[in-house]
């Protein structure tokens, strides 16, 4: 983008109601030919990425993510396995979210599961731990204050957003609201500083968000061979004249039919004075007809069981007894 030239200043007006872009260029351009401006091309690719995300999320789909988290501190290395499930049926207004930490100390497998089933805005929560083997249900609705809902139980896996999120968003107890990517690029997110093509045809972009005390700069690469989806994402923080890397992630995409889908994500969160957290997640998707009817059922003794059978997995199953659902959630 031409903003790297001292004599050129570019102002972008984004018309959201009709995805078109108006550019106004000012500056002392007499007797000079400005470098090629790649801003419009970049936003075209971003719109394509967001449109593709919305097409997938508006249909019936499910995704299984498996991976690991490794914490490196002065006290050594701690590692655990991660399992995350997400199933969505937009027409029935149903969403199933489940996640687990898995440890295998001394050859004994321990799983701690958190689950949330959202039915037309009403959320029922379950948590299964070694000390709480039976499912325990709690109900929250649209009017429940957000700070009263245990975040550890309701965080949703959002792969399309997670690829541009800071790495600490991979943590179980961090806030992962859907819609981050759209908000980041189109609705008051960081300002675009520059966008240029590299030798491979990828678009390398720099974004910046400043506050009174510090500045956060984000480098995002949109890879040509992966449909110009965001692949490499780095977050830097600058304060008092010093800049340091906060988050470093790499995403791999795959094309299934007409859809580009996140396939794998590696992320590192460099916690100041607290070591590093490394994450790896591998995604397995099923879309529309691949998702059987009734995958999400409120009356199922184990919400995860249809999911487990669909993916032929073998995680620990608990709480097979009859569960007591709130009356408004009972099926006819």
C-alpha cells in the first residue's frame, strides 16, 4: 500500500451496505507516479473470506478439534491434550459446545469436560470431572447477566475467528465471542497501515490499534494458495519505545467443495514474565448432509455420544443416567 511513501496519504471509506470501496488520495503527488495501491484488492479478499465464513455458519455443520496445549515456565513443561466439539443446527436454533482437558499422568487417563447446549437462547450447562462423575445441569437464559455465567462452560470454538485471534484466545477460560473477524476488519477494529504482495503472491498486511498507554500492531498474511485466507498472524505490543511479540500463530486451510475451511492451527502466546503457551488444534469438519438429523438432542443422557459415534472417537463417557431438564426444555 502506498502509505509507506512519505508523500502519500490514503483515506478509505468503506460502504458496508453495498460492498464497494471509495478511495480518496491526497498529498504532494505532482510530477510523481504513486506506487500501486493494494488496499482494494486486500478488502476484496477479506470480504470473500467473511462471506465464505457466513455461508458455512448458516448451514448445519459440526467440527471436531483435537490437539494439545504445552505450558513452558521456569518450573518446567506442562502438557495436556485438548478435545473440542461444536455442532450447529441454525434452523432449529440449536448449538452444542463441548470441550475437554485430557491428562495421562502415570498412564491413567483423566478427562475434564465442559458442555453447553443452547436452545433458542436458553443455555443448559454440564460439567463432568473425576470428582463429579454425573452430569450436573445449570440453566441460563437471555436475561442472565453475562458475568453470572461461568465462562469456562460456555466458550464456543469459533475456528474462522480463532485464526485471527490472539493466541491466548485458545485458552479454555478466555472470552471467545463469535464475529471477531468481521468486527476486526469491518467494524471499528484496528486501522490498516499497509498491504503489499510478496513474491509468492501472498498479501502481507499490517494493522495498528493505539491507546493512551500502548500500541498493538498486527501482521497478517493472506495466502494465495489457500484462497487468500489469513494464515500467519502476529501481534506485537509497543510501550515506552519498546516492542515485543505477544502472539504468533499459523493456520492451514483446506478446500472442501466450494468452501475454504480451517484445517490446522498452531499458536504461541508469550506471556510477559510467565513463560510461553503453545497450542495445536486439528479440525475435522462435516457439513449439511454429512451431519445426521438429531445430532443435537436435549433429551440425550450424554450430549456428546452421537458426536462420538459420528467421528468414531473413544473418549470417556459419563452420566448415562436420566437427566432432569427444566420444564421449558422438555421435548414433547
